[in-house]
C-alpha cells in the first residue's frame, strides 16, 4: 500500500524531516483511489521498488497504532492489578477441581483480546495454578508460568504410571507450594496395602502450605481403609480434610489447624471406627468448625474413660456444624455427651433403639449439659413418616437450628412406627429441653396404618413439659382417622389433678390441616372453657375439605367459633422447615 505518492510521506517521517518531528499523516493511505500501483488488481508483476517489504513495515506500524488506539479505550483506565483480579474472577467458572475442564486453561481466550491483556495474563502467576493429570502439557505450562504461586493439583481417576508419572515427578519438587491436592481413593493404596507407585513420591513429600486434601470417590471395588502417615506428617496449614472410603488416624496428618473434616464410607462397607479414637482426633482439632460423617459406624468396644475417671469431655468452641448420618442412636448419644459445642448446628440421622424404663434412644443424651446445642429450644416439629419407619425432629434453639432423623432399622425389635409413635414422643419430650418452647408442630407426612399409641394421659405428660407454648400446629398429609386432634383437645381441656390449672396457659394459636378426628362443637367447647379460665385462644386456622365447597361461609359454624376465638380463618401458615447445606463430596 506504499507507492510513489505514499512512500515519500513514510520516508519523510524518518528522513531529513526527523529533526522537525512532523506529525504522522495518513492522507494518502485513506484515499486508495489516488494510489498509483503497477498492475493494480492485475496479474503478478515485479517489485523493483520493494513495495512488499515496505508494506511489511507498514503492517507493523499499523499494529502499533491499533495498540495505541486500544490504550485510549475506557477499559484501559483499569490498572494491571485490577485487570488481573478481574481475570481471576473469570476463571472461577473453571474452578471446580472435579470438573472435566479443570486444568485445561480454557480461559486463555482472554489473552487473545489485545496485547495488554495478553501481557497481563502471561505475567499473572496466580492464573496458572490449576494442574491436572488429564492435561499434562497444560500442567507443565502452568508449572513454568506460576512462579512461586500456590498450586492446586488434581490426580485424575484414570491416571496411570505410564501417562502421568512423569508429570507427578515434575510436580513433586513444588510440593512446598501445594495448596490444594485432590486424589482418587483408588490410587491411595495398592493391592499390598501400600501407597500406590503413582503417588508414593508425592504423598511422602512435606506439604507445608497444603490447605485442602481431598480423597474423592470413584466407582470401583475395594474396602475402606485407614490413612497412613502422609506428607511426613508436615501439614501445619491443613484446613480441609475430605475423605471418601477412608478415615484418619492419629499421626496421619497434622490436625492442629483443621477447620473441616468429612468422612464417608461405602454403602456395603461402612467405616468402623472406635469412638475413643474419634474423640482423640477431635481433641487434636481445637479449631474444628465442621464435622460431617456419612456411612461411618462408630463403635464402643471399650469405654472412653477408665473406671473411676471423670467424664472425658472435648470442648470445640468453634464447631458450628455437626452432621452425623447412619449411626446407632446409643453411640451418637454417647458422643454428644462427651462434646461441649455451645455454638453448633446439629444434624443427625440415627437408627432408633430401645432404652431402659420403656424409653427410646434417638441420638440425644438423657442429661444435657448447660452448653449442649439442644438446650433452650424455641421451636420444634415432630414429623412422623410411618411408611419409611422414621421420625424427624426439626427445630431451632435461641441460636441455631437442628435436625434429628431417627429410623427403625430393618429387622430390629423396636416395633413399627404407628404402634410405638406415642411412647416415642414421650421419650422425646422427656429428653429435650422444652421449658422455653413457644411453637410446636405434630405431623404425619406419610402413613400406612393409624397411630394407636396416643392417649389423653400421654399428651398431658408431653404438653406439661411445654409451659410457655404459644402456638400449636397439627398437620396431616392425608385424610385419615389416625389424627391427633381429639386427644390433644382432651388433654388441653382438662385441669391438672394436683394444681387445678390448665396445661399450656399461654397457648394462643392453633392451626390444623386435614385432621378430621374432631368436631366444631369440640373446638367451641374447648375454646370457651379456656376463655372462661382466663386463657383465651387468639387464632384458630383450619384447612379442611368440608369447608372447600361452601359458597356462603355465614352458613357454616365459623361464626359461632368467632364468638370464643378472636380470629378464625381457613389459611394455615407454613410450618418450620429446617434446611442444612448439603455436604459436597
């Protein structure tokens, strides 16, 4: 694009006029109709004036001008440090270590936008820290460009000595800056019970900066095992330990700064661990915040304390979540009796057991210490699921929510849920701290037989432990004759034989869904009697089928109920539903 009319302009810029520093003009370049090029748009011609060479120089100049134009864009007001932070946020889309794209550096499209972005991306070591054996060439590039930035390394489940050993050997000298390490459980040990050849050199090296060690699960045959000593026991910064199909031992890794501990067993090969060993591990984790176990069976073959010794208690003031699933109720009760966790959200799933004195064990110790997480309960929902032989307790204390699910194990001698649901509720009321309970829900979510264990006397014993109760919810998912309402009304209407006072004197609100074991006359007599004793109902909320097709509510008995209840409506509110975060494995 440089001719006799154009070239003098270019030569003038660097020739005799250089001292005058003339402004660069593109007048001729912007008017191609004025070009005088030999054989323009014609066949091939000779180039005696070396126009092609000059055009190469011009291409370079145009590229520099484009770079200058880009520098005038508003985005270039951002400093390199800020742009680097933006890039780091962008790669979070590829940040899940077990995703198929992790370590593929597929984010490098940002380096193709312009020269400045490319220079920043290549110079930002923190962008080049994701390594995976699935992409060995990309991993080697990241090792070279990550400088001294902390690394994250994923061993793919299909990695072999032939395909990945070379990369792992190149990573091994960098273990002093390894922050996150993910390995499949199948590569943790070989057929002889030793660490596999593929990982032995990596797992023997000290990892002073390691924060996350994750043994993830893959489908394969095998049994659960105990971790050997890893990283020479030198993991002073370890924060997260997630173990699938294996479990820690004292000395496996350093636990003094551990924040999160996850232990998961196999469906047909539960982890079996002595409770005293678990307590020893928890004693070594004073900073622990989250403890989650799934399919781990803790056993007590020897008591945690020797004869004559005081109760061994482990204090974990920072523990904020305790989630134990599929464990025997007696072991969980013993465990909670040894822990002091005043600021903890509790979620347990246990196998229901029979205790002494006709009581049931559902994972809560009989004697709750003053700092137990189940003290000071304000809301409680007891939801039976008879078709699944289980009961779920959802509630909140003055500080934290909790959830306890107790299931009748197949083949146990506990009995079936409809038969023993009443005595179980009494055990729950006697075990939990309900002195400050304000809201209570009794529910049946899925049934196959009517409940036969509830009586007026049983409900009187249960409600007597709720002196501050203000709101009562009765919930049935099906229209059955197995409701709770009739006996509850009977218990709440009768005066105590000793004191002569009504139960739950502060009760103000009752809501009801799908329980037809009552009549409006019973409700009227119940509300009138409590009002006469100075304990009137403020609200009665009903959701029942015989009100659905009524066109004129004045023809119903709601008007009579409103004579003794301040507010009667047909729109019961939603009840308590505790949600806990799902553990990611």
